[in-house]
C-alpha cells in the first residue's frame, strides 16, 4: 500500500505503540552489539545488517503510519530527505521525532 492509501484507510498507529516498537528495536540492537563484542563466534556483520533492517522497519511501519504529510510540504525532496535521514540515523532521528510529538501532544 502506498502512503496515501494507508492514510485514506485510516490505519494509523498510536504514539505509545510507535515508541514501543522503537524501544524494542533499540534493545535488540544493544543485545546484538553486546553479543558481537563479547562472543568470538558471533559474526560481526549481523549488528551492521540489523541496524539497517531496524531503520527500514521503522520507516515502513512507524513513520508511514505516524506522520501525515501536509500537502504543501509533500514534495519529493522533503519526504525523501526525511525518510533517508530517518533510515540512516534512526536511533537519534526517531528519539527526536517522538520527543517533538510528545511535546506537541502535551502542550
């Protein structure tokens, strides 16, 4: 489904569920990094691949259903820039996103 179809279908995700997915993937990455550094038989490429897999999962599941793009800013440059930065720097990017959404919800 495209983003427009998902938004029309109304399959949004709550902020709490989004943070839960983020935290679980972050814990998974920490566990993989600890296993990789402590065990000599554990392949070091697995945390590297898992990092990008987690960024992809967060972009496809969380970002797509959490953020509704305004039609004025729904340009290729804006959306692709946000998605690429969220994909490559997902631990920091999603923390900032959730912090901003929480502040917006509270205030």
